[in-house]
C-alpha cells in the first residue's frame, strides 16, 4: 500500500528553513556584515541565487533516482563512479556537517557561559548537550521531530522581530552611528559571497521527504526556493538592525555576534532571548546531523562505499557505530573551536569549501545524465538546458577560489582542504580496488545503484565473494 502523501508546501519550507538556519549561520551573518556592512546583503543575494540553482539540480537528480537513501552518493556513483563518490561524500557531507555541528556546539557552550556565568568550563555545555543527543539517538528517539515546526517558527519569528526592532530603531539600547557600508568597492562582494554561501547550505535535506509531499513535482523545488528566499529576507532585515545597534568591528570579532546584538538591542533580556532560541536551534541541528550522517553512512555501507560496520544496527534499528562516530567527531571539533571567533570562522569556511565541492559534483552529475539519458522520464527538469548547471559550477568554483578576504587565511583553507581531498582520494582508490573490486572511475548503472537499496543485493554478492 503506497504511503499517504500528507505533506504540503508549508512542510517543505519548514524543513528547508529549519535545517539551514542555525547559529553557525548567525556567526557568518554577523562576521560577514561586520566586515563590509550592509553591502553583505548583496553578497547574500548572490549566494542565495547559486544555492537555488543547486536546489533545482538536486530536484532533477531526485526525479531521476527517486527514493535513494544516500542521495548525492548514489547520484554520483551512477554518474561518474565510486572514487569521486567516496571523496565528495566523505569530504563534502561528512566533514562539512561534522565541522558545522562542532562549531554549533562551541557556540552553544559560549552562549551558556555568557548568559549563566556558572563556574564550569564552557566546553562542559557542549559535552552535556551532545550526550543528551547521543542517548536519544541510540534509543531511536527523534528528539525534535514534533518540535521542528515550532523551533523553526520560533527562530524565524525571533530573528525577524529582533531585526525589525533594530532596523526601526525601537530597541532599548543606544543607537550606534556608523557608515552603512564599510568597503563600498564591488570587489569586496566576491569573497563575502563565499562567506554568505554558508547561510543557505543544506536546503536539499528537504528532498528525502518528497515521497510524502502532495504534488511533489511543484512543491518540493518551490518549497526549497521559498525557504531560501525567506532566510535571505529575514537575515537582510537583521543586517539593517546590526547597523543601528552593533558596531561593525565588534560583530566581525565576536564569537557569538547574535548575543552581542541581543545585548546591544534590548540589554540582558535580549541576550537571554537570543541564547534560548539559538540553543534550541543548536540542539535541533546537531540532532539532525547525528541522525542524517549515521543514516547516510548506513546507506553507503549497504552499497559497499564505506566499511560494513557502519551499516550495523542495534535493537532499535539505529546505526550505532555511525552515531558514535559522529558524536565523538563533533566533540573533537567543538573542543578545537571553543571560545575563539577566529577558529569558528575558519572552520565554517573550511566546511563551506567541502560543501561547495559537493554541490559542484551535483551539477556535474546532472550534465552527465543530460548527455547519457536525455529522454529518461523526469517529474522535474531544470529549465534552460545545461546553462544553469554550467553557471552553478563556474560561480561556485569562483567562490571557492575567493573563500576569504584574508590572503593568508585563504591559502590555509585551500591547503587544508586540498590535503584532505588528496588523502580521501588515495583511500577511495584503495577501497574501490580492494573492497568493491570495480573500476575506480567507471559509473555503476543507475538501475544497479537503485537495486543496492535492497539489503539482499549486498548479501548475495558477499556470499559469492564478488561485488559487480
């Protein structure tokens, strides 16, 4: 019996916004605006446009291969082969998600330390929150499934109200008189667009719910586009608020610019308000990361793209090793980035590079399928032929090349990501040859990739001692 399609456009928007809008976005927003002022809104619009192109690409890929649990992993496996799949999925999704969640945890800890001022190290708050999420996930409990809409509405509503109060100069704090734009040159927008890119990453997580969405052909892409538009609008209003109540330089150097703004706008109540709402967002986002990554690892293990222990589940059906792996990795990143605005910003930019690289691969997958399967049925097709995909690749690559305004930091970011990608490439080649026993760059037929969703597929091949 087919599943009932009981989700509508509002649900898609809620999922898109809820998984994108997190406190690490508020860090990027505050630090980006702190460097160039209201000009950052232009950078945000550019970044939003490129993300919308990517969401259109993801929608068409999903229309070609509906229902696959690994998402981009399966698209790339069928498009360009196993090595790029392993490199981009581990680098683009695992590392970027873990880095962002580690940053989220450190921001949460800093906020609790600032607001409560208890005589304990801030890192203890990261550990406590992560342990709660670990226990809940191991028991198969989705902590925030029923609260996601409430959290999203609360966070969006709070940011909009706080932004409007600042933009209209209705706060209780002292109005700051400063230039609207720090660096009026158009050249300042390009690297800022790379910073702004982080504000819109992750909307594609709405695609897995498409099988339960009414009129998914229309509502899933439209919901993601509207979600990105809503995020851009709310955060633009917040930038106008920053202009009137928070000094640009202080925002750029703050480890928690949203708390700084809340304090400047409404005093201690404003700081507490921002801390409570962002705490809920942090817990929700980290919970989604633990669940999502452990499930992706499990799906990749079923297709033999990762070690098989990632596919093992406990009595609750939870991929236990994946959950533990993500938990430990998040705590390590949280420890490294704790209480440091520079490290938090650096980690966010590194995560952006990995995620942007995975988005480039999504566009490449689409170009490959457009060439190889031009007449394959699709419930959604990106308009304009291949033009938007080419623009998406070129624009995203340009942002990677200009990932930071600081030349030294830019070199460090690109060097670190380059080294990690090189290590992943070597691992992927060895894994493909030794474990998968297939050509490293030969695409796996689409029908075979989709068949890999069935656990019998791997069991039969394991029994025969082959993987073909």
